[in-house]
C-alpha cells in the first residue's frame, strides 16, 4: 500500500521500543491567575490518569453526556469503552480489521468505526456495546465524522481518494465525493452545511458543501495535514500539519488561512473546547499536547503525555481531554485548569477549574 510519507512515519512509531508509563506527569504551566471558590490559585492542565487500552490506539471520541469515551485500537481490531467516571475500560468491542477512526452520534446511541483493512464502517449500538451493522465504504477508510443532526456520516477513504457519505436511516452510502490526495481528517461545521477534509498527500483541505455533496473549494495549508476541528461557532477551522509541526487556522467566511501556529514537531489530531477558547493538539513527534489559546492563536502551554500521541478528544463540559498514546497502548487523561488538591485523581469525579460540570465528564 502506497501511503504518504507522514502517515508512514506516524505508523512506524509503533514499531519502536515501548516506553514505560511513569505515572502522573508534573506539568509546569503558565500561571493563569484565576480564582476558584474565592481563593487565588495557579491553574494548569495536568495529566491525572493513564488508562491501558488495546493495541495501537488511534481515534478517540467522547459521547454527548460525557460518561463514555471510545477508542479505536488498530492492531487488535477492537474498540475500548472507557468509563470516564472511573477512568477504566468497562467493555471491549470487536470490530473490523485495523480500526482507525471513531465518532459518536449526537444522541449517543451509535458509534461509527472505520476499518481500514476491509473497507468498512462498523456501527456499534452503545446500549449493548455490540456491532449492529457493517457498511461497505471506499478504499482504506480512516477519518469519520457525524453531522450535527445525526442524519449523515462522512468517511475519508485514503485509497480513493474520496469521502463516502452514509445516510444513517438505513446505513447506506448515498454518494461518494472525490477529494484531494490521501484524505485522513474530517470535521463537520456546527450547522452541518460544510465538511472539511485534510488531504495529507496534497497539503490541502477540501471543503464539501453538504447541500449537494460537491467540493466548493480547496484550501492550501501546511505540510502533511492530518487532524481537523471546527470551532463551536463555525468561524474557524484548525488543521494539524504533521510534517512541519504547525497548525493552520482557516477562516470559514472566506475559506482562507489567516494564521499558522508553530506547535512542535509532528502535529496530528486536534480538538477544540466546547467554549472555543482552546485547541488541543496531539504532537506525535514530541510526546506532548500543545495548547493553543484561540484568542491570540498562540501556544500557552505544552503537556507531556504518553508515547506518540495520535488523536485527542475533549469532554462536552470542557474539563477533561483524552489523548491516545499510540506507542504505549494507553489513553492520557488531562484535567483542564486544575490546581493543588484538585489535580488529585479520583476518576473523572476530580474537580477542575471548569467547576460545575466536572462530575459528569
């Protein structure tokens, strides 16, 4: 299989010697000077737990109520189901061969998993954690995203190169959209009008308009774009460029790059917080997660995590971040803006700077 160089480098990391997980990482971060319960405290993002999952974890997604996280384990053909209350794996679901991407429906009832080696998408019923359908798609599927109304699922086919559009009412592919070379990442705007696809082999992003499923425009970004995420207000798109360690920021009004943020060595997956204030980037080459503050599009801190972090997801309350450590077969759990005793882990019941929503993550 003729993969693009950045993906070859990314997957080759798995062959390196496994790193020993050293427990909690001490993070020296920017002093935010915020107050919690009336006391002035220094708040920072901190790894509070490391969860063992399956072999070579890649995609990760959190359900809408925040109680479950789903991780695609590529090398053992499974999906780990994590309870975010206890930060433990409570179930393991067998899917197709070499699962890479994972996405949850808006109502939390279904999980969609791309299986690269048999060109399918597994559909998991979350109430019983069982596969209820398998959908044939294009060649070598990778990324997956669900529309905000849950009516459609978009799958990038790296071998196509194309995007399969699935209608969820009967789990069938209704159309296939040609995009750029070696598409990997995919994200849908909050209003469902557009889909953004990273073309890793062409250093571009295809913008699909969903009204007729055609490519409206193509945006040049950095080298080897992988991950992509849209801000909650739909005004910006953040793209992780794996080959040059940058994040391109696209303004959706004109679909042009307005700035480029240097983040590290090998930017991969990206995720935006629910309030749109921060972007978390998996830096595969540096075993870390740089944090971008969107107000100024600058890196405000960098969090050490496990080996070769691949993808990242933020809880719906914004107080937890989940990172797949592909070289360590673990998921790092980051508490957002915790301080002092609030950084001690008791599962995701641990308090954080985000306050009221913490017990539900």
